[in-house]
C-alpha cells in the first residue's frame, strides 16, 4: 500500500523565483493538505484540497496557491519566493468525508526548500 | 482560535528512564480531536494516537501511554522505559470537527533525546 509521496526531495531556489511542489496521496485518500514547517517549529497549515477545490486555508499570502487533479494528486505553487519561505513542506492526505476516520492524516516525507 | 502549547522544548533522558511530554490546548469547540505525532530525523511525521473530545479514557499502547484531562485542557504523553530509537521531535496537534475541513493545529514540538 503506497503511502504519501512527495517530489522533489530537496530544492534550491533564488529569491523572486517560483516553485512547484508535488504530492500524491495515500491510496484511497481523496483529500490533500499542505503544511509549512520552518526549522525548529511545528508545521503550519497552508491549505486543504478536496474534490479539486480549496476547502480550507491557513494564514498564508496569495503567493501560495495550489491545485488538485482528478486523480487526487496535488501541487503547491509559491510565487515571488522570499528567504522566509525556506522550510520543509509537508503534504498530508486523508479521507474527505465527514467521518471520524477522516481525521487521521498521513504525512509524506516532505520537500525541503531552500531560498537563497 | 485554536492553540496548542508544548512548554518543553527539549528533554534529555538516559535509556530506560520514563519521559512525559506535556501538551495544553485551547479551543472554543465542544467537539475536537487531539493527536500526537512523532518526527524522526528523516522528517516524516508519524501518527501515534488520536483522541476525540468525548473520550477521556486514558490509553496504553506498549511503552506509550496518554493522559487526556478535559478539565485542564491537557493531553500528555508518556514513554515508559525509553529507548534510543525514541529520540525524535514529538508534536501534539488539535483538529476541530467541522465539515469545512480537518486542518491540524500543531504545538511547537518537544525534542526528546535518549542517551544510551
């Protein structure tokens, strides 16, 4: 049973550039969430996608955008990169229906983004 | 707004000692879920336990045990007879039960170092 996968593993970008991170959910899951984890801190919720629409959004600027495809995979896009965007970006998947079982989120290994 | 506080930033113990991680949460909702995740050096968040707000029964799973006290808004986690492999960062998280989504609000994490 394939777990949550993310690509790439590591990425180095320059300030002002744009980046796209990718996530494939765990088999059977239809909801994808993205989190940003700065060094030494807990993950911060960016947004969640369900049925190809953004369902919830955290306190992140519009430079952060996303997309979910019909196969439930997802992309996170960040425009006009800032040094402060350097972090580990984690993707999590779960079931989207309003059911107790949907509240268990499975995380991928993350993409470490460094902005120079 | 939801908030999770993990007052202990780092705990260092010698192998076989017990270690207790504190977690205090804030929420205005009557229905919510509490979680503990483990993050080893590899970076991937590993799910350990989920508790809903109506279930205050404490739980033991192997060397792990959890103490949920709604009256004090605490959800503490104990590792009994710690092992070197328990060295990791542990996160407490909170999720509200809404149809809008199941975003997780994380605490800042507690780094546990188990020395041989």
